[in-house]
């Protein structure tokens, strides 16, 4: 019987060279390493990955708002009160009194301003998908073309 476990062609053929042998004993030799310039990038360029930012959005219209919220703050777009339960981190419609904190009584309605001392604005982490537009940047670029 043969020494080989499998008799198919290609399995442990003699002309392939054994990798366990040292390179000086007739095995395939590697080409010498090319000199490398350290200033040239060796790896492919890394794609420009977008960053992340923490934002506060209005629960009604989705407008970006500042996280500095006072008791009388309102949304700049729709006018909804921002110091309300629907904008709080503790708001959960499935929890007791719709709040994850221990509160003595239910606050109702949830979208009007209240004076809760446990209020903290609900911040979300979003991906930065584009550059921030600068106001009148297109107009300024057009005007710069014709300056003398």
C-alpha cells in the first residue's frame, strides 16, 4: 500500500516543494526584498470615515437645539417646550408614570414645560455625514472671482 493517504493528483506532489525544508535545500527561494522609501505610503489609503457627534433634537420636529436648556426654553422651529418630559433621558412610555426615575406623581401632559428637578436632556450620538455649510460661502466664492 502507498505511503500517501490520498491518491488524487496534486496532493503532496514532489514538484511543489516542501515548506518544512530550509530554503537552502532546493526549495523555492524568495526574491530579495526591495528597498522601501519610508515617505511613500505602503498600505492603501484609509477611507475618510465620518466622525460622530452628540446632538439634542426636538422630539416633535427634529430640529437641532442646544443642550443648554432652561425652564422656559422652546424649540426654534416649532415652538415646543424643551424642558418637558418628552425631551428627558428618563422618559419611557412603558415605565411607571412614564418615567424611569422614582417620582411621586405622574406629570401630564408630557409635552408641556414642567419644573422637574430630575430633567436631563436626551442626547443622541449621530454620524457626521457632511461638512458644515458656511453661510454665504457660495456667494463669497463668487465675489472673490471678480475682485481686483
